[in-house]
C-alpha cells in the first residue's frame, strides 16, 4: 500500500485535481491499493481563519462575504470537475452546502459570544479539508475509480490541545488498522491536518500537519512508501527563490531531511520524518505538475560523504549571557537552561566559551515568551540580545571530518560577519549565524562554491 499526500497547491482547482486523480489511480495499482491524504484547496485555510477573526471583531458583513466567496469557489470547482450536466453534481453540491452551513453556524456562535475559542477555530478550519476531499471523492466516483471517503477524525485520536494537538499513537494506530484494509486497485480518500479527541471533538495538528497525518497513517499501515506531492521537483540544494540554479537532490537520509526541514527547507514538515523512521518507510517528495520527475527519496540509507544541501532560517534572535561565575563553576549551565525551560523558550543552537553562552531562538519566541526569561537571565550575568539574525545550515554526512570542506566554507564567508558557529554533535550539520542582511549573499556564495552551475544535470 502507498500513502500519497497532496498539498493545497496540488488541489487548488479542477484541472489540478484531475492530475491528482491520475496519480492516485496509478498509486492504487500497487499491492494493497493507496490512501490519498489531501490538504484544503490553496488559500482556504487562511480564508477560514480570516472568517473566524472577522467574527471575533464583530464584522458580520465581511465574514459573510468571505463565506459566500468560499462557497462559490468550491461549487465552481465541483461543477468544473464533474461537469454541469453530471448526475452526481447535485449530491456533491448538497455536501458542499452542508459544510458551508456549518461554517455559518460557527460564525453565528462567534458573533454571539464575541470570542473564538481554540476549539471553535479548529472546527472552522477543519471544513477546508472536508470540502476538498468531498470534491475529490465525488470526482473519483464519477470516473468510476473504486474508492471510499473516510473522515480523518475516525482515524487520528489526539489530546485536547486545540490548534496543535498531540497524537495518541496507540489509539490512532488501532483505528487506522481497523478502518483501512489493503485492497488492490482501491483508493481511500481522507483529510490531512484534522483529527479528534477521545470525545470525537474536532482538533487539528497545527500548520503543516497534513504531512504529519499522512506519515502517521503510512506508519500504522506499514506502507511501502509515503509520497508527498507538492509544487517543486523534490528537495533542492537550496531555496530556488534565492539561487535559480538550485537543483534536485535525488536522495538523502532521514537525518539529513530532518535537519534541512528544521532549519528552513519548506518541502517537508519536520514531524513528517519521525513516524516513518520507526518503520523504515521511504518518503518520496515529488511534483504534482511534473509527475514524471522522480523527485527526492528520503530513506534510512546513508549516502556518500559530503554536502547535500543548504538551508536558511531568518528572523533569529541571539541571546548571549556573559558571567565570570561560569569560570570553573559547576551547575551554571543547568541554571541557564533551567530558565529557558521554565519559561518555555525553545533553544536552537548553542555556543560556549569560558565566560559566555550564546543561544539562538526561533522567530516569534522572543516576542511571546522571552521577556520573563530575560529578567531571570540578568541575575546570572550580563545579557546581550541581538535580533534580525539568520542561521545558514549546511547539511551532509561526515562534514565535521572534512577539514578541507570546513576551510572552504570559511574562505567563502571571509568577508561576511559570522556571529556564531555550531558544528553539530551529529556529523551532518554545520550551522553559521550571520546578520539577516547577509543571509541571501551567504547562501548564494556557498551554493556557487559547492554546487557550481557547470555540474548541473
């Protein structure tokens, strides 16, 4: 069995959904058939969140207009996909109208209470995936593809942390295995991103959670492969928006993909890799608009030594604590990281000297959680906060063993101010922190040095 996941840009309109179904039919021919996991149509989740925000702001007319536009879009795509004369169209239109009515009812509740709880927000945004998969399932049926629509809330069980729920893996695995039976030439269609708690109340897994949903389903079923279909030809050597000559990486390890995802690569959600690692399922990242391209395969196979790709993460904050109390002292680091833990501030990179510790914080963390931590840190020593920084992450196997590689990196970066260096405890990550204004320059130079254009192809 294969699990195939499609993002919003892959299902944003009728022509692209036809392409998705062509891919799905091919995947279903594998032993055990296939499970199609879909996101909402591109832009729908943002639209639904906007409706919730408008309701909370008591802007009834604007929210109602947004719902009307959402309704018209989905009805238009349904008619374009099935055909205006299709005998299946009226039933599909009824399903769409029912979901739109649910959104209207939720809006009325928000207007009445003058607030939108995380639970209500999850109920609203879940309608995006329910709408898209209802349309996809109807299209599959109209093409006489043996298929079945499944509500993901019957498959994935979570806690009550609405907006970013944690999955109960034993319960979810049991439900998935009971509900989905391998069948040759058969297609199951379900939603990414959405789930339910033990009381069957709708929850969501957070933005990017559709990849996670697909990986959980793949792991539970022991799938032969997980395919993530997106709008690029796989994982690239760097962001093609920064370097136009960036090329596809044919293969990489789970660890390399996880590092790239964490430090800025947008193709694979970091959590996606985790459920697949445990059961050794290869992940294929492929392009819906170029389905004959083989994409990138991510597996537990360790590949040749050397640099695989370059990622960049912007809007980083560097916090440095300097204190002579560190010198030959026990417990200082424990105190420092205890402060971050108590204030729920996640730390990325760490660099230490005899009398100072520098750490990097993710975008947004400093604004939401850092002020109270900062006051505690000042009790340990002098604290410096540097904003508008960026992490440049070079990923590949055995990087720290290659002195020539490291020397080349610093030759390329010689006139760029490097604020912090982290040569990871693993052998696959060399990270450099630079001012944000040097981020793109650093990426371009490093890519030119290690992936020269004449080697392309």
